[in-house]
């Protein structure tokens, strides 16, 4: 493949799937002999990008403000200095700043965007479609792009997200971690662990999960709700806690808050759930859990449906049908019931497909 100079644009480099993907892809670009530049407001992953041979240019393109458009001149200057082959936009505010920066360029690089979500406010989001080519992370997202922005399908390539199998793996847990876990959460010992990894938000289906635990009239099950609560969601979090108390589930449901050891939690979990009421654009936690050896279950829509149809159709229940979800749990939680197929949604496959797409577009093969 020709040596390419690639600029990736995103708001910041703090924790999140898009941010981690950008950092990992920057490393892959360098390892494959390409030049990688990331433009963002910086953050935790900035040093990783630099340590892995990439370049980071700090620009406050994260602020959703009219004044952010003034950064387009600075961005254009960077483009003129760096002379990239490809600009890859991963978020809407940076895409708008890029839109005005790009207009003033005489020599225009190839412009690509990745749709990481089913964006609300279509007018604000339309800028993501004003590019040479788009990447959709699932069929769900691809359908959204074609119907919302009337884009021809040949301008879109589906490249599903993936997880890093070096991190999300089936290696045995360290005994010291297990000891400290059971010391902190003794009620989970010798239980069938049901886990919903999600931030606390109404559309993420935590309500349904609590309802499910209440229907499992069996003390062998324990529910884990793993994820952070933003300040704006404290009232809703209190409602969930009250629901747990009201249903007498205090011994059967644990809110762990945010945890950095999610890989280990997947490994002790018998079933991991994705119960988002709105369709997930992809459903990253589902593939992470499968890679760590857990069984999985979720609603039959969006990205979760796409993953489970391929890897574990037994885990699918019709949206909001908690009774059906209970039946699934009783069936698949049995020790001898089959596990999901091997996860094919890997970070390696995702980066390889993206590099191939770059190559095809630069050589005008698409």
C-alpha cells in the first residue's frame, strides 16, 4: 500500500469507544508505515498517540459553540502545512469546523467520516454526510444514513466496530482479584451473576433489568449494574434504588458504580445484558462480554440484534418482553447450555478493513 498521511479529527481523547478506537488506529497506521496525525482538544490518550509514533495537534474543536467555527482558519493552516492524503472525521462539531476549513483548500485531500451513532438533530448532523465517503459501524447505522440523508449506498462502507482480543480475553482470573471482589461484594459469591454494564440513563434499560431480577424467584441469581451516574442522572438513580428496595431486591441487586476492571466482571458474569430501549448503533459491551467468555442476552433491535443474530441468537428477546427474557435466562444460565460462537468483531478486523478502504479510495477503485 502507498504510504499515506492521515489526519483524524475528534473532540477530545478521554475515555470512550471512539477515543480508544482513534488511539488504536493511530498506532496501526504507524505500524503499517503510514503517518498519523490526530487533532483534538487532547486528553488521557494524547500521550499514547505520541508514544506510538503518531503526532497530536491540540485544538479546542470540542466546544459546541458558534465561536468554534472561527477555528476553521487555524485548521486550514494545519492542513496546508501537513498536506495530508486523508482527513477522517469522527464527530459532528469537528466536522463542522472541518467543513469551513476544507472549503478554502486548493488541493483537497480525501475526506471520510465515520458515523458512530444514530444522531438526533439531523440538520446539525448532516455535515457528516458532506464527505467523499462514509463508514457506518453497523447495518442499523447504514440504514439511518441512507434514509435520513438520502445518500447512495455506494458512498457508504460498513465496517463494524471491534474489541481488542488482547484485552478482552478468556484468560483465567487472578485469585487476588477474586478475593478482593468477594470481600467487597460477598452477596455475589456462589451465585449466577447477571450483569448489565451501562451508564445510568433511562434509555439504557436498567428498569427492565431490575424487573427481570424480580421475576427470577430464585436466590441463586444476583444482578450487577455496572456503570457511572452523571450528576444530571442522580434523581433517576435514586428512583432505581427505590425500586430495588420496594421489590425487596436489596440482597439480589448491586450497583457497583464505575469500575476499571470491567474485563474481570465480564469473566465472573454468567450472562451479560444489553437492554437499551433505543436501538444501539452497535453494542460494544456485547462483543466484549462474548470475548471474555460470558453468555449474552438483549433486545431484538439495533446493533445488539445484528451481533446476536450472528453469534448467539438464543439470547434475543422481543423489545420490552421481560417475561421472554426471564425464559431465556432460565434456559441459557444452565452450566451445560452452549456458549456464544467465537467473537468475529475484532479491532484487528476493523483496522484492516479501514486501511483497505483507504487504499481503494486513494486508488479510485471504489
